[in-house]
C-alpha cells in the first residue's frame, strides 16, 4: 500500500463513526476482529438511524418517505453493517420486509409484454433484509422471485410505461442487481445470480456510463460521486455493484475506473460530488444523518472508492 493510500486508510480508521472504522478495517486491511463492530449501534450515524423507532419497528406511517422512512433507514443500516442481532435492527428489517412483500399484491403494469416495475424499491429492500438476517425467510424468497420475473430482455428493469422496450432504466436496475447479488451470496440461488449477472453485463455494455452510439456520457450527473445514492445511478455506485459481481477487472470498466482515480484528491481522499439529501428539518428530502456535504472529503465515498480500486488491483 502506497503512502497516500495508507494515510487515507488511517483517516478512515480514525473516524468518529465506529461503522466506518469497522468497514475500513475489514474491507481494506482484512481485519474483521475489530471491537468497532460491537460499537456500531452506539455511533452517531446508526444512533440517528434508529432514533424515533416505533413499536412496530417502523419510523412513521410511510416506510418509503424520502429519506426518513424505514425503507431508507434500513438500507443505510445494512450498508453500515449494523448487527442483525440488535433487536431494533431486527424489528426494522421485519417491518420493511412485511411492507414490501405486502406490496407484491399489486402487480406491475404490463405494457407491450414487459412489466413496468419500480424494481429498485424491491431490490433495495431485498439487499437490506438479506444483509440484516432475513435471507432464509420465506417472504424474502417470494420477493426475490418476483424481482427476477420482472426482468427485461436486456438484463435490466424499467418503470416507464412509455419505454419502447429497447433499453431498461439504469436507475431501476442498479440497486435491483445489488439486492439479487446479496440474495445469491446468502442462499446460492442460481436464478438470482443469473439475473444480477445480466444486469451487470448491461452496465458493462455501456462502459458503465457511455452511450452505445457516440460514446458520450449518458447523463452528466452519473459522473458524480454522491453518498448515499439511494436509488440513483452513478459511476461509483455502479462500480461497487460491478465489483460485487466479480466483473471489476473487465476491460469495459476501465473508463469508469480511470474517472474515479481522476477524482481523487491530492491527499488521497474523495469528495462527495452532488448530494441527494437535505439536512434534518428541511421541507424536502430531509435526512436523519449528516453524511457529509458535497464538495468536501467524504468518509463513505472514500471507503467505497478504495474498495473498488482495491478489487480492481489498482491499489495495493
């Protein structure tokens, strides 16, 4: 590990948030014995995510309320590796799973033979519930099977009733692929693995962010590095899923990896570029966690970037 990267890892290991310290030690140094994991639920981020929990495990009437609903809090808890054995985490996971599986009563509209599903909602819930101990629940299996059944021929998912079927939505497909990856990793489900692999192939066909015809960026906002990404597609979030799928050394990921390296600061860290959330108390898209403002060195963006570049063999 070069000196700049070592200094960056040391910065992560000195973070106030124990979840960041735990994840950096585990994923960048291979040290899963740290006492920081035991302290995750006492850290400021996880404490804020669990604050205000109701008796039913939720955090209000609308689990999908951006970004304070139980759905979004659970995804954040899963990404921070909150312990599934904590009663509050377990209650939140069960609450979200019950809500999302109940929604399967309402089947996606089918237009021209293709299901128009908001699959990123189900995919995010699937990935979070699997990580937080519910992989073996029969409801989780039903959820995974439904998601797979909605996949389009090109390997993605789409909610747009106007889409002609030529191309899926990258936004709908990214977190859906992640959820299926998590389910496959926990259960060995071949159909989930195949569906996730097809989605990763879709991203790679476009070199992660480029148009098939011109090679120009599909959307300039995809070149940013926000955290959290929630349901949005961006280069870093896509590279995380591609790495999770074991395809990060594919030559078609090279452009995106080059872009990620170019965004690195001289001190070895990465800024949060763009921001989908607003501070607590805002009238639109409030958060319960201050994840770090855009334009400043960001702990989670840096952690994600180092994970990806390490998997790609670009840092030692």
